């Protein structure tokens, strides 16, 4: 049911659990409802924010504009061949529930992305990734509504301009398109990606390597490292792992040989942001009600009633210390609003 709210609490809509309000909040269940609202929009000249599960943003203040919240559900197979299926999922489907559905049905490609909080509509925006897999590898296309033209448009994979934790929807198309459905190409003959982290080691205790066991292992690893946002407010990894020039990385590693690093290509190397932050002494540190998680330095947390600007200030202090000590510029993965 489409409802327009005023002065609406956003605390339930961000996993940091930050107290913030929106001047206006419109939630809708169907494409017709949002198109009708945009056609007859009573709110002229207001800025928009498209908000899904709120698992990758930080409200630093109240939002003086209109929040659009898609509540579109549904999972269906729209095409099928001997090798793969094309799965259509609504923007407000829980991401991990979609992964569980795929694994249960024997469809591979997203099992390494298990236990990542958020909803389907945010997946292509953030180009979520973990353990050697990125959404860009499985997103075939998506449907969206243009806020400007009020028309439904289709984006193929290449239109999304995917990059590391990035897409066109975080840049020039930010808050201009409302994603309604995402289409995933999943494999009936999955090739397992077990080379990252402790996946292979954890699988040694299992009798078989299959989708179900890989998902179990991924969940186990993530739960051992990352706090549950339902227990302690957080948005997962707060910073991207920095990608630096390989020559710079070699110089850094000559001084700090224990710094985790991964080859991206012939000229770029990825460094572990969590390690850099921990070496700067931030792990487990608390500043007011904001803090760095005691077990994972990459995760900033709300330890009670933190204000969004306090978390952002902590993040900026961390960035400054890493830059001063290592000459590495960290980039936030979380969007500050």
C-alpha cells in the first residue's frame, strides 16, 4: 500500500540504528504506485533519497527531503536452459534470503555472498562483493523507474559501469533511478570459488564440497568476524580495501612485509584496510558512543546512542591517521547522508 508520511523516523531503515527523521517518506509496493505518485507528486522542488534496507549508509543529520522506499517483493525464474537460470527478484527482497533460495534450488553464483545484510535493490548499486565474487558477475540486467521522465527503463550489465564496490548508480545516476527488479544469471553447473580467506580450510571438515556447505562456511566465517547489526549498530565494512599502484605497494611491503595484499592486475595491488586501521591503533577504540569493533577494525559501530556525525568524525580521524602513517588514502564504502 502506497503511503506518504511526514516527519518520519528513519531509525528502522538504517542498520547503524542512527536516530534521524525524513521530512517526507513514501513507500510503495508496485511500479504503478510509484509512477502514479511521481505523475501527481504534491512535493515540488524537493530532493530525493532512494532508500532500501539502509545497510550501507550513515545518516549524519535529519533528511530534509523526500525518501522513496521501494517495497517490491517477489522471486521468479523468467528463463531457463540446460546451463543456467535467469532469476528476477524484487528490490525489497532480503538479499541473504535470495542467496538461501538459490542454494536450496541448486543454483550457483552467489553462495560466496551469503550473510551480507541488505536488500536486492542495493546489490547493483554497491556492486557488493565478498570472497572473490562480485554482484557484477551475476547481474544480467535490472529494471528501474526514472524519477525525471517517470518511465520504466532497463539497464543491461554494461550500462551499470560496475567497478570495485561501485556503479553508475553511486555516481552520475545517484538517486535518479528507482531500481524495481534485478535479474541474476545463476548456474546449474556452478564452479566453486574457494581461494579467498579461510573457505578451503573450513571445508576440510566437510564430507563434500557443495553449495550448501560453502554457504554454511561463509556464514560461519562472517559471523566470527562481523557483528550482527541487529545486536550492535553497524554497516559492515566501513572502508573499501584500497587499490594502489604496485610500485607503491612494493615500497610499502618492504617496510611492512606482514601487510596483507592481493594482486589486482599487472599495475595495481589491493591492500587490507582493516590491517592498516588496526596498525594505527584503532581496533576496539571508543570515542563517545561511536567506536571501532573489537574484533574487526574495518567495522565502525554504534555503541549505544551515537550520532551520525560522531561516527563520521571517527571515520575521518581514522582516514587521517592511515594517510599519515602509510601514505594510503582510505575511501568510505558507506554512504554518508
